[in-house]
C-alpha cells in the first residue's frame, strides 16, 4: 500500500470540510450524517474517521477554518493599535462583518451555525462550541472596553461588561438578520455606520451627560 503524502492527506481533509459546508447548509447539521458528507466529498467514511472523531469534530474544524483568519486579523490589529483599543475592536468587527458579506465560505458556515444547527442529539455538543467561541470574543471586547476606559477613551461611568455585551448583541443581530434575508439590507455597506454609531454613543463624555441633566432641572426664582 502506498502511503499518502502529507499534501494528499491535507487535500483530503480540506475536501471533506468543503463537502461538510455544503451538506450542513443544505440539510442542516442534525440531519446530516458522515455518510452524506463522504458521498459529497467522494471519499469513504473511513477517510473521514482518519481525520475526524465524529460529526461534531467535523463541524468544529469547519468553524475553526473560518475563525483562523479572524484570529490572525485580531493579532495583527492588536499589534498595530494597542494604543487604541476601541479602534482595534471596530476594525475587527468590521473585518468579520465584511467577511460574512463578501466571502461565500464564511457566509455558508455562519448561516449554518445560526440557522441550521439544532442543539439536539449528538449536535447538542455544538452548543458548547458556540458558547466557548462567543465567550472568548465577549472577553476580548470587554478587555478592550476596560483598557479604553483606563486610557480615558470611555467615561468613568461606563460599564465595560455592559458595553461589550451591547457590541456583541449588535454584531450578532446584524449577522442573524442578514443571513436570514440578504435582501433586507446591504450588510457590508451598512456595517461601518452602525458600528461607529454604537461606539460613538459609548464615548459620550460624563461632562456632556451632566450638562444635559442640569439643563433638565427647572430654574426657581
């Protein structure tokens, strides 16, 4: 028997993940079997088991293949903009949203994760993967908000956790609604203005807020 080269093995793995993207999107995660993926990829189930433990492992690898460039972008932005944590977060969020809008692979995977994955049966484990990923980025956002506050870019009264949760909800809401109906709005075009409006709201100074509050107090003679 001729042993496969590393390149051939990697090509087979990539072909399996390509097939998984297509079948998961078409059939839904819970209704997809490894046999379905093997047929789509033109390989045997044994070939899948050579690379992956089970369907959840395939799903996890499919997600990670999309997240790897985002992680690389995060590292790049952090190295370039460590003095501007809000700028780092803004650029990371916009990079992600533009990838969803402009890269067919990212769109397929994100649509599948949000709309075609039930937390039932064996895919109940996928919920833990979703939570792990979401909590990681929520932590990144919160750390950036806290650093921005320390640098004076956010008011002292701001709650970094609350600000991070709000940003996460904004991003998730855009993605969920756009992947549900891509004709509803132009994600790539709308995203910068929407994200900037949210971040600008966080930057409102305490002085301005206090002035607004004082102006609301009626004068007495």
